[in-house]
C-alpha cells in the first residue's frame, strides 16, 4: 500500500467471501503445526509495494532463503485497485497465496472462512515481540484467536494554522487538547471570521466516535452500538458546528485530499496529517508552513488511533512452518526497522519505537512529528471495528449527512446507521 496516513486510513475495503471457500492447499492441505522443519516453496503477496520497494523486498527474501536453505519464496505484488476482489477470487478458487499482506477488515472474512491461520495457536511464541495493541489489531469480534502478524503502523498529529488562531483571538501556542476546547475554538473561529474560516473539514467517521469514547460494537461481534447517548452527543455537537459554519459546508462530500487542499489555502484551520505532509506544506504553501502548529490527536480515552497493516498465513498452506517463519521474518524488529527508515511508517515490534530514530530530536519538524507519533503509538488502538465494512462506512456517512442537514435528528440518523450496519453484518 502507499504509505501516507490517508492511504492507510483508506485501506479498509469490503470483502465478500463465501464461507465455503477453499484455500491454496485444498481441503486436505495444510496444518496448524508450525514447529516442523522450515522448508518448501511458498508464495508471498503484497499490496502495491513493488514499484517503490522492490530492492527492499528482494533483500528480505534473499536473507530468508539464506537463513533457511531449503526454502524458496515467490513474491507477487497486486495493485491497490481491486485488491479485495482479488483476495476474494483467490480464496474462492483455492489459489490464495501462502503469506498475504492484509488489513484487519480484509482478514476478517478470511478468518471466518477458516482460511487465516490462528497465530495465537501456531505462533504464540512470537506474541511478546509485538506491541500489545498491534497484535490485537487482527482479532475478530466473536472469534478467539489472532489472524495476522502485525506489520507496519501509522498515525499522525493534528496540524493547525497558528495565524488563523491568532486572528480569531485564540492563543496560537495553545491548541485545543480536549473536545470541549475543540468545539469552543471552532465556534469562536467561525464567529470571528463571519463563517469564512472553518476549523474542521470532515464529518465524523467511525474512528471519531471511537476517539470520543463511544462504544462501537458489542463484545460478541453481533451488533454495533455507536448510537448510544454519547454517540448522539457527538453528532449533535457536529451539527452545531455545521450550522455555525465551523465545519466546512463542503464536508459532506469531502475527501482526505479535498480537506487537505482546504487547509493549504487557509479555508480550514485544522487538519489531521503525517510527517509526509510537512514537505508538501513547505513546497506548496510556504506561508502556511511558517505558521504551522502541531498538536496531538484529540481523544477522550487517552489513546490515539492506529492504522495497522498485517501479514496473514493461509491456513491451507502445505508448508506451514515455512509460511509462519517467513511471515514472522518480514515483520520482525530488524526488517521492520529497516522498512521504517525508507518510508514514513512505524514498526509494530515491541521496543523498536525506543530506537534513537524515534526518540532523538534534530531540530526539524519532520523529526518532531515522527517522535510524537512514535510515542503515541505505544498505547494506540485501532478504533475502526474489524467488521465495519466500506458499505457500513457509506451508510454511516449518509446518515451523518442527513443529521447535519437537519433532515433527521442525530438520534434518528445513528439509529438508522446502526440498523443498516447490523443488517449488512448479518448478510456478510
């Protein structure tokens, strides 16, 4: 996958998979025992990574084959577009690769179909090598087990325009750190600018409900719960922002790219991002860059949102020891650290975020963002429920839009969104 924070946020796509699908080894293939000799030919599939990282992956594979002389790894890379459909077709046709790059939502239907190896059973010895929140990222509500090794992580801060804050009479070096402060500052910004400057450019997503402290799903994984009183409270507050033009009027149809452009032009005062964005600000909006403020994500839980990628082992592989060993090798501390120094992502391995690369300042904003993000990731969680599909996200977005436009009350909108999500959950 492309490695920006926004790309990681957009990773989740719906995957409809028949529960009768069979794996690449056939019904009689595969074993959950990973303790045998590491040998055999396996296939490793990544997700839109060959163009930019071919030498890195070829090096990882060569190192693995050198460590285990009886192995051979065939690397295939699929384009981002249609990746979910490709996984679904391979799973149904029995051609799913032995080791597969997945996101949590993509592994869920594969696990339900019995095609994802339970690493709590097959690779429990490696669990302590990873951050607790990252290891938990590929668990499925209603199922026991963990179904992918955590790989690279990402998160990011909130950027804000100090000049716009100062113009609105707000302290430019005291950005909002709580939701009460955020909504107060946003309404003040809109009032002082006569509605010309919004503070936010995006409607609340499922992650925002999670950050606000809304329970999103029951423990059994059988139904969604974000229509509780706290969820209604958040949407009501966003409605107040929308009415006051403190939420950009075009937020109902905004994308990450369009929201970023609003921030670049000074039409929006705050926007989430990553260290990669700083170079864009410096090149395309030097005035903004001179006035850029950097602050932490706002949460009620004290835990920022984590975007996580994983590496799954096909439970039907004919070479379980080799597949598990390679999935672990790709995601071990040494290889993750090397990958993190090539692109702005973060390793999921325990202790890696204490490396000087993630802790020592050098006076640059890029390093400042990297250090802050690394610190927050140690206790970060993936707020997006693993079972929350793209169709469900669309249903929530549509209902949120109706509430903001006054076509439905926040309570009605969230009740309808939960009803739609539950219906889709049962269909899946």
